C-alpha cells in the first residue's frame, strides 16, 4: 500500500476546471466536477498533451492539443476505448484533496 498524499487544496480548483499538479514524481490532472474531485494522469495518450489544461464539460475533459476526450472519473478514453489513462481514488479531508501514491 502507498501513502496518502495531499495534492491540492479544494479552494484552489474552481468547479468545472482542472489543474496540473506534480506529486511524488508524477504529473497529475486534478478536476473539480460540481464539488467532487477526480484525479488522473495528466498526459493524453494521443500525443502527450496536458489534460489538466483541457476544457472540462461535465465529467469529460478534452485534451487541448488534439481534442481527445477522457472521462475524469474512470480514465476511459472516448476516442479510443482500448486506451485508458490511470485514475486515482481521491478523498477530501479538511479542505485538502489527497490520493494514495
């Protein structure tokens, strides 16, 4: 088992947006979907675009480079169903978003 690591503060990520976070040698994307926080790997599988900088519509983020779409809850790629990014279980404690790494 890994260790639970604080990766963001809830106040720093507005609803309907995402951010890029570096934590323990990982580049992560953290999304706020109506107050629920979801964390995925930041790199798009198509050409490595930064998903945390993409447009978030509901539970779907669109890569800003070439438009590939992913479900931020599951990591499921909508453009190529056989390819998925890693998603992480996130918990919120006292205004902090944490994941297990």
